[in-house]
């Protein structure tokens, strides 16, 4: 029979992260959202709790977690605050190119930053190259035993706080995506500056900045894999990262449902709690069904990944579906809250602002549909 129960270890991780979120994230999330301040103290506590190194394999000193456990961690963090989940999740996003394509020496070097509780970043997007990675203009030119990096990256999560980044740059612009390569870049190198800090509608506590590379010299040994492998590594990275986005959206959706149930039980109209209305009950049922479908799709994708099977199509499905569901569920909650849902002091108001970007980053949901369709056509 199909066993969908969590292992004892997975249950322990869920409890551990849930307790962390209840203690450090939920009580402070609204204030960080109001100020837009980077949640440094919470990130330090996350480091102490062992939540920053979730992507590091056991052989390099990390916990060596399976995909479903990582999904559970991101879900619980997303339940608390997507901005803080995005910050912590950035350590996985940046590590994946090294994990998938790095040498033993590179893995030991890069993962040590994470084990030392440092923040890391992944730099792919540029002002003219978002969904179209072939348009990357940042260049890496080999000069003796060093590459010289020039260009500008934008919307870089954790960029101003990262100790090291994985950067996608072109080593042969004439080849388009086949000329892209991936690099490890320590942020204390001369020529790296942080540009504009973005002020966002949601996930305001996450750091989103422009990163400028001006004749930045990095050793040849910092090339991940081979020249021309950058696009493949970026796509493999996004396949894995999309599962984290889907999982965080699932956590946010569950939080929305929790808050909505609490509200409709307490709010009264005509002397009766509004939860007694069949209309309200049907809305709750619709929300619950969508959330359950998201969870099942995410868990199936984790199974495929851990089984070593292809999961690119399912990862795109999970990301698009779970974030679309989260947006729909949040909008339904605001409707049920009525005018209270539209107030700044409302929990669901923040959740609705936070979730919108999840339909956009790590590849827009329109791009996910292209990925899904291409996989269907090829088969």
C-alpha cells in the first residue's frame, strides 16, 4: 500500500521548525514587514537552530536531508513569513550550482561558508535578462589564471549580506545560452559594489539588491564545472529551487486557512458567528481542497527527485499550481475578512502582498507553463 506518512525524522524537523517560527518569526514578522529591515537577529537564531545549512550533504558536514524534509522546512518557514523563508532559502538556491556541478574542492570550500552560518546568494537575473537567460550580458573573460567579471545583476536575494555568491556570466557571448558559465564569487573581492536596494510590495524583510561587477578578478579555479555549462546548472538549480517556492506557498496557504477559520469563528453577524453561514463553509472547503491538492503535488515531486527520476515538469507544475493556489486562497480570505482583511493590521493583508511575488520569481508561472508544455510535447 502507498504510505504517505512522514518518517520520525521528518516529523521532528516539522516540530523543530514550527517551534522556531512560533518563537522568533510570527511575533516579529509584521514589524519587519513595516520597516523593511533585514531580519538579522532571526537569521542568527536560524543559524543556531541549524536551519541555514539544509542543502549541505552529510559528507560535507551538513544534515544530508532528503527533498521532502527540505520541503517541510520551507513550508513551515513560509507559514511564518515568506520574506524570512526567502532569505533562509537563498542558502539552498546559491548552493545548488556547486552541488550539481562543482568539484570536491569547490564543494568543501563553498559549503564551509554555509556551515559557518554565512548568508549566500545566487546571481542570475539582469535588467535585460529575466526569463530569457540567453540575454545575460555579464561577461567573464579569461586572463591568464583569472577570469575578469563585468556586468550588473538585479533582484539579487541576500546580495547585500552574502559572503559568497554563485554567478552566471557569459564566457562566449556569441554562443548565447551555450556560452554561459557559472562561478563562485566571494563578495569581498575588489570591484564588487551593491547598487539599488529594492522597496517591494511584499516580502519586504528580504534583501533584494542590484550587484555590480567592475573588473572583478576571480581565480580560474572558481569556474564551476566547465565553460558553457552555466545554463544547464542554472536550470537544474531552478528545478530544485521551485520545489522550495512551492513548499513555502503551501505553508502560506495553510496559514491563511488557519487565520480565516479563527476569524470566521470569532466574527459575529446578527448574533451568530459567520462560520455558521453555508457560504462561508463552502469557501473554507474550497480553500482546503486546493491546499490539499498542492501538498500532494509537492510531495509527489519530492518523491521523484529523491528517486533519481526526472522531475522538471512536476517541479514546474508544483511551483505554478501551489503559488496560484496561495494567491487565490489569500484573495478568498481577504473577501471573507471583509473590511478587516484590507487593513494593514490584518494578517491576511500581509500574506496576500507576500504571495504575489511567488508567482513571479524563480521563473514566472507563465514560464512554468512553457516548461510543462515543452515536456509534454517532447514525450
